[in-house]
């Protein structure tokens, strides 16, 4: 990702766009934060929020006509939040917090002619920036028409206080009588405030100021305060003009362009999207006392603020919530991550934890795709050899195993051709071998020339960002399909379906559920109490399969309980995108959040979703449990362990092969026969540490006294396969061996031909100068 | 990681050699980094014993640190 791509990503997420109120405030006051703070009763903090954007807060907060309210999202839901009234209540309740910070004095002097609101606002901004300002005012006091306001609208003391504060900022006030032409002709910068009575000599010099910069034709001269007396927003418009002119004057005095990258007033324009369809209308609070809100009224009124934000995606995604921000921020973190060549890649976990489920893309008003962002970042990491080796290790090993020891591709027994080819998917084969066989039988009843293909579609390689391995497997899959006579594929897995459709478009593929739905006689079974149907995330863009499943269920008379995020908006179970591999803790949280969305028993049609959701401790059924009553598993069945997934794949393959010729098929590895005794706590330990029974058997096989002796090569310790230690007192043994990228260890007792496993562990570090 | 990781119970014997393990210096390599540590080693065939505590504690921590996980 380069800078420009980052900008493009950032621009897609509009979460940082201002809410209507802020966009509609000519001063950019953060009405959202202000309302939240008032609602919390923190008046002093709320005033501080106003002071951040507002000049002369005591005056402006009292007099602002609140043009922001025109753009408030509450408008149609009981009336705009009364920000104007709330500001008055706030400054009345909380006095100013003392001094305003002034930048170090600057040499260039500014003359202001006129003492009206626009002039005061300009003097405030320039004074803060360190310019010495001399302000000439009509009448006795600065302020122009502000001096004529009734006490309850603007207390004289408040005006006085704000004027005193201006003096603290380096503003000197002089009566208009002391103004000489020389003074303003020689000033380095000059502002003419038309919202005060100006001398005739000055008015004759006035031309129409530029509407954006408020510059006059005379160099270094600016003018504002031009609002009509009957303008609805007269006061705040003049304050705003003073501020805009101050920006220009500052730029002018620094020799900068008046217009370059100048942020224009938004007049309520914003890209922020905020969902309001769940919001109940609440009427605007009217103050009982015409002078303004009581504290209680103010708190109540402020609580009507909707806290306008987008966060459409974050609200529904555990992963996006887990990292504490929203996609715009994440895009930057991911960019920074790749920009750092060495050092701490803080965003590695962020990048590897997304389930690539694309729910965010569906919910986002701008189609921001965290999945694309993360997948691309993973591909870069793999290419640049920065991918943490352990992040996807287990899932990739699983894929390789399913593609070798678990793989099989045959025409149906007794046939030499395949008109269709059943590709159950490695997860279904590994978790539900009996159901896989029974589904195959059912498909063969519909089309006898249906071959079988046990394999993995390479989704794990794709999700891991491993483009090279992914491409290589796709090529092998395409070859395999060609060798079978290019039949149509039938798969029971939404991920396989998605991978084939997106990456092997020449291969015709359809869902087993679509096939079953098309044949009423093939979709029979027994209904249960209402079930909540959880669509797999990889079916998101596959309405056909989603509809087919519903057709099948309707035929069974199966009632469905509602589940909020379904169909196009469905949620991931936590397995997708290898989240489960890179961030198992988050994956469990995701599953827990998903099952918490319904009281009903859950039904899925993805074998992986079934086990992943069941891990959250709720009954979950798989579609075949309904369709194949003889092979049905109880909804409370525990998820299949990682060890069983492997051995069941092998068994399924063996069973299928036996249908062709009893002797066919690979002889089992010699270690497969070793008998293990694994207690429940050890099984849990193995699952958590991702250690397979297969791994342990290989270790134990190598640890055999004779084999060990034979394998020791004193000239090259690295060639030695394993080691074994004995505790002479307890008789405990520890065996170890390096298998692939990992060194595994097992502590056990050997008793009557059975290995009782005490514990097992592993590490990725390689031992040298000794040997495992 | 520049330390000694000798378990409290050093009474382990190498099965192939029959020798009792002795403290010995061993190099642990990961992602281009090398750590020299003291571990129980077979004096005859240099087999090394890495305890569960070490593998799931300090070693895992360092592996993850080096992986920037
Ligand atoms: S849905 Fe998410 S990504 Fe899209 S604009 Fe909103 S916060 Fe940003
Ligand atoms: S509801 Fe609140 S945040 Fe939204 S525009 Fe109105 S005041 Fe601003
Ligand atoms: S997990 Fe799904 S919804 Fe969440 S960010 Fe990733 S792709 Fe989007
Ligand atoms: Zn030895």
C-alpha cells in the first residue's frame, strides 16, 4: 500500500466526518461532544468544549442563533437538539476557566476599525496568535450593538469580562475619535468591521469584500460584518466573518496564499452516515422559564442527542470492536505496519484476525472492505517474508494433510466416467464422515455417475495470503477436474463453492443444497422445534444456495426462529479467514456473540460453522442432521477434535477405497497402530496447544529404544530424528522430535503396550549445539 | 534470553546412552536470532531436554516477540 492508496482507503470510511450540527456550525463547534457532556451533567467540561472552537464564549454562547440546528439529525425525530439553548444554559451555569493561551508576540501590528461582533471575533483570533491589535470602536465602549442588548440577554458584566480577556490577549481599545488615516494607511494589516458605526472617511473606501477571504481590493485590507439587520443568523454570521477574515489576515501577514488548502465552511454538508431507523422520536424540551433551561431540563434535552456516528460495521463485528477503533484508523495502522521495515509490527494481529467475512462491506454505506484491506496486507507480508510463521501454520498443515493423506478422487465404483463429481470439502469430511458418505449415496441416487473427490479447495492458502501456494493448488485442482472429464462439481461447503466460483471460473460448480432442493424426493427428514438458521459467511453473495436451504427446510415443514444478521448480512462463526488460527481467543468470542443472538437452537449448513458455534456451548445442528435421520448427531455433540478430524479423513478415504478393491489404498503408517491413553484434561491441552495424536504417535514411535539408537548420527546431530529421557525413580519418560516447523514433546508412562500421556508441549525454536 | 534453565529435578537419563543429563550450553535459533542458554544435556549424545515450563513460558514469549505477533 502506498500513500495514495492509503488516502483512498481512508476516504472510504466516513466515520470521522462531522455530524450535522458541527458541519452546520460556522465555528465548527463539536455539538456532539458538547451535548454528551451536558447530558452527563459536566457543565464546566462542556464549556471547555465550546471554548475550543468559539471566540468570546460568554458572548457567543448567549447570542448564537444556532444555525446548526437546521442540520441536526434529530430534526425529524422530535425536533433538533436545542444546542443554542443548551449553550446558554451551559455558560450561565459554568463560569469561564480563566486565561486563554496566547502565542508569543509577533512583530506585525493589526489595526481594526469598528468594535462590533465581527471585529471582536477577529481581534480575539489574532490576539491569540500573538499579533498586537489596536481596535477603534464607536461610542464609549467596544461592542457596537451588543451594548444595547437587555441585561437578561447579555449581562453587561459578561461583555466587560470578555473585553478584559481581549485586553489580556494584547488587544488595545481606542475610541474612533483617535483614528487618523495615517494609522490605518500605515498598518501592516487592517480590518474594517461594518457591524459598527464607521467614520465617513472609512466608508468611502469600502468596496465589496471577497466572499471567501473577505479581502478588499486594497492590499492588506479586509472587511466583514456585512450581515443585514434582519438576517436570521445575523450575529453568528458576523462572528464567522470576523473569524474568516482573521484567517486571511494571518495568512497575509505571513506572506502565505489566502486561498491555498483553505477549508471552506460546510454549511451543514457532511458525508457522515448515521442509522436512525431504530430511534424513537422524543420531543424537544421547552424551558419552563422563558429565560432558559433549568439544569434538569438541560440534561434531559442534551440526552436527546443521537451521538451521530456511523460505525455501521463496528457495531456488528467483534473483530472491529476488539481493536478499539474503526476502519479508517485501521487502514492507517496497517499502512504504518507495512511502512516499518524492521521493528515492531503492531498491526500483525490486527491484519491476521479479520475473518474476511465481508459483513462490513455489506453494511458500510461506502462498501469499505476490511477483508480486502487485510487480505492484501497478508499477501504483502507473505511476499516480504514478514508473516509470523505461527500465525497460519496449523491451518496450512491441516490443508496439506487433507490434500495428501486425506485426498481421493475417483469415478463412482463400477463406472468409468463422472457426469458429476461430489466435492464435500475437507471440513465436512473431517468432522462428519458418515454423513459425507450418506450424502454421497443420496447424490448417486440422483445421478449414478457421480464421482467422489476428497480434497481441500485451498481456501486456507488464500486466506493466509499465500498467493504462490494458492495458485499452485488451484492449478492442481483444475488438472484434477480435467482428468475426471470436466464434470460439474457438487460441493457441500460454501467456502469451496466461493473459491471455485471466484478463482476457477471454468469449473462448473453448484451447492449440494441446490441439487437437493431441486429434487423434492431427495430432501426429506423430520422437523424440529423452530431453529435459527445461521448462513455461513461465505454464502453471503450466494442467494441461490441460501434460498435452496430455505426451500429444503420448508419442505420438511421446519419452522425457523428469527436471527437478526442473516442472508446477505450474515456473520462469521469465527473460523473464516483463519481467524481461529491467528487469534483463537477472538474466534471464540465471535462464536459466543453469534450464538447469543438467539434463544433458539441454531442450524447451519457449513460443517465448520457447526463445530465453531458449538464450541460456544450451545446446541447447534448441521443441515444433514435433519436430512439424514439415521446419521443424525445430537445438537449437543461436542466439536470434533483436531486429531479426530485427521484420522476421520483417513478413515473416510479408506472406507471409500475399500469399495473399489479391498486391498487398495495406502498401508497405514507404522506409528498409526500405537495405543494411547489420553485423559480429558490432556485432550483439552492437546486441542489448545494444537498437538495431534498423530504427532504424539510419531514421537513415541521414534522414541523406541532400537530405532532411536539407529537414528543417532554423531557426525550430524541435525539428522537425528528424536530423543527420549527416562526418570529412573518415577519411570516417567519424555520423548521429543522435530516434525516440520515444530519440536514436539510428550511425557508419558508406558504400561502394557499402552502409552499413558501425562502432558505434551511444543516450541518453534530450533535447538543447536545439542539436539532434541 | 541469556540464562540458565535447569529444572529443579535433574534426575533424567538419556534412554539411548543411559547417561544422566548434565548442565550444558545450547544454542536456540529462531528467525535468524540465536540465544545461548544452559539446559540439561546428555553428556554422551548431546540430546537436550526442554521442559514444559520453559517451552510454554519464556520460549513462547520470545517466539511471539520475534514474530511481532
Ligand atoms: S461502515 Fe465502518 S467503514 Fe464504513 S464508513 Fe461507517 S465506520 Fe467507516
Ligand atoms: S443529534 Fe446530536 S450529534 Fe447529531 S446532529 Fe443533532 S446535536 Fe449533532
Ligand atoms: S471480520 Fe468480517 S465484518 Fe469484521 S472486519 Fe473482517 S470482513 Fe469485515
Ligand atoms: Zn545420550
